[in-house]
């Protein structure tokens, strides 16, 4: 965690524009500043490209334009669907779920995190969902669309709480057009015996920056099960903090990152085991081509009371060009003596023998490469247990790959 301290340096254009819009939170934001590579947690991801950009308030989009954007970029919004356009709720295009309350209150999390401070200073709308005790709310789609010509930024804040025994699947979609910074903050409170499934697609515009923060509190016998597919944005960071504070709690934070051109994507996670008999799982797959750069920073923290912890992290990267890069930093910090924790990282290229085998059976090279990339990613995608969600993710991956080889 980064403490808020006074910054003596003159603010960058980006920070100055945020401070000017922050009203009563301006001094707090001025002191906190934006994260830099001088901070260990941001060592591999620089926000320097934002320094010269003055981000304005997001333009207001009328409902008709919102409907067009929804059709063009998100395509499907069947069933309960909550739509945000440029950080504002689009009520006319939303279908609110039954059996789910639209307000919830939880204790604020990660208050000193730089992304949380930025979000708090410029906070916009956000969906606050509460699933009552014992209710299976099914699937809710949360669609965030950004659209505008001049640089602007959005800072939605979403809170989802599940009462004991409740269940919810959140399909979380981020898409857009134009030059913008998207800074969503999610707070999840998963009570005893509840299950929250969070499947996220990040397919922001080619000129966008996406800086997302997730904080999840997971109680006894509860599960936070997440999968994130990163396909878009010029610069992206998805950061997860999961706190397992009840016995037999579980957190799964699985990810696939597909990067091309000179894009940069960072997956950072901190899984805290603060109770006994909890388990955490993390499988992160990266497909990197051209001069793209991926980052994985994953930490498992085991408190001294967290005996019988079972923690696992695996980060694997497939480099498809000589300039592609991966930085991997798995980390274990363990204070209990009866635990099972492991992590690993592998980096490689497509197997020439496998390619030769496929070519020898008449398969064209682009298709052979596609088959091997798909097989590499399948271990991560298969961790999504819902068949329709898995098929949806497979389709998005296939379209990304088709654009790469066309």
C-alpha cells in the first residue's frame, strides 16, 4: 500500500487537470499524486505517457447515441443489463435486475491506494447492487462505454455486496472509441456461503488507458471467482486485492492478456489469506506479439493465523516476436507454518515441431498458429465454468486473432 505523502514536484498536465476538477478532494489528490515507477508496485508500468495530456470531463452522450454505441460496440445486452456511457448511468438503455437491490453500503476499501484516491477525487456514477440472503440473482451485465474526440477521463465506482448464501454472475464489459482514461473502481463484499462470479472483458479503444482496481472481501465458505480477458487499450492495468477473512474462503483471479503492436498490459494481484483453510488460485496466460509488453505481479500473503492455506499462482507467456516482452514477479510472503503455496512462471514461443506437424497435414500456417495459440489459452478460459460465458470469451479471442493475421 502506498501512503499519501506531500509531493514537492510541480504536477504534470494530467495531474493538474485532475486537481482542477477535483473540487473538495483537490488537496488530497495533490498530495497523493499519480503513481510512478519510483514506487515498487509500479516499477514495470509507467504512466509517463499521460503526463502531457490534460484530461477533460467526459462529454455527455444523449440516449439515442448511447443506443447506437451499445449496438456497435457491445452488441448483446439481453437480460438484466446496466449501461454506463462516459461514466454516467444510461437509464434508458438499462434493464435493472429483479431480486437485486440497487443500493448497498460497505466499508470503503483501499482508501490510500493511488487509483482509489484518483477515483474518489473525480467519482462519477456507479452501480450499487445488493443481492439479499439466499437469492440466486443469475447474471447481470455491466457495460461501460466511452466515446469522445478530445482526451477525457471517467471514474465510475461500483459496489456489489452479496448477503449470506447469495449468488451473482457479473459480466463486466469495457469498450470505447477515442482518447480517454478509464479508471473504474470495484468493491465487492461476499458474505458467508455466497458466490460472486466476475467475468470481465477489457476491449477499450486503441488510444485508451484503462486503470482498474478491484477490492474483494471474502467471508467464511464464500467464493470470489474472477476471470479477466484483456484485449484492448494502449496502456492497461488490472489490479486485484482479495482478502480471505473467513475460514474456507476462496479467491480465483484468472486472466488472459492478448497484446499486439506497442501495447502494455499489467496484471497485479495481492491475495491475502487472513483465516485458516482458505484457497486461492491464479492462472495468467499472456500472448504477446510485435513490440507489446506484458506485466504480471502476483503476491500471496499468508497471515500467521492462516494455517492450512492452499495458494497457487502460475504465469505463462507466449512470445510471438523478438521484440515482445514479459516481466513476471510472483511473490510469496508466509507467516504460517502449515501451508501449501506455490508459484511459477514460464516463457516460450510456438513449438516448431507442433507447427510442422500441423503443416504436414495440410493446415495453412495462419490456421496452425491460431490452433496452437488457442490451445495455449484454453487452460485459462476453461476455468470459466459457465458454458455460455466461455463461448463468449472464445469468440472474442478468435476475433482478436483474426484481426492479427488478416
